[in-house]
C-alpha cells in the first residue's frame, strides 16, 4: 500500500502547492500538511484538490470562482474542507471547477460560466451542487 501522502511542485504563487508560503519549486516539497492519506488528486488552474482517507475533499490555491468549495471565494495556501459534500470516491478538476463522484450522485463546484456545474444558471458556486441527471 505504501505512503499515500501528497507532494507538490511547480508554480505555487496562488497556494496550489499546499504550503503557507507562496513559492515556486522545481522539486517535490514535503508532504502537504493537513491531508493524511490521499486516495485521489486533481488540479485545475492554480488550485489542487485531494480526496483523503475519510472520503472528504480538501482543496487549496486560488478560489476566485469558488473552486475550493469552502463556501466563499477566498484563496487558501493550506487545505480547506469542501463543505456539504457527501463521502466521495473520485475527483475531476477542470480549469476553474471541480466535480466529485459520491454514492448520491455527482457534485460540482466552482466556475459555471459555460455550464460546467450541470445547472442552467451561469453563476459560480463556492459550495458543491448536486448535478441533476436526466
């Protein structure tokens, strides 16, 4: 099974490397604090999300479209919990939005300018929305 910690590298000015200091690093940094075991990870533009051992999701980095799922549009250099999300099994990130597969269905949050969240309104959401299935 091995070590399931998350190490990040590259551009980190928006906090997407999960460190409290905005840096850029060409080598993997120490494990991102506050995550524990990581079972899935995805990245979008300037943010990262991780599915952790309790089936919860934590995101960090830019949050201007609500893509951290924390209920606000703030950035965070450290992982924040995605609020109101049932236990997840898989993640998918896009440019500025995220979707998570749960037993209750697919939930998405972040930018919705092009309908990425599966709802008609073009408004972004800083909290997960259950995607209505036909």
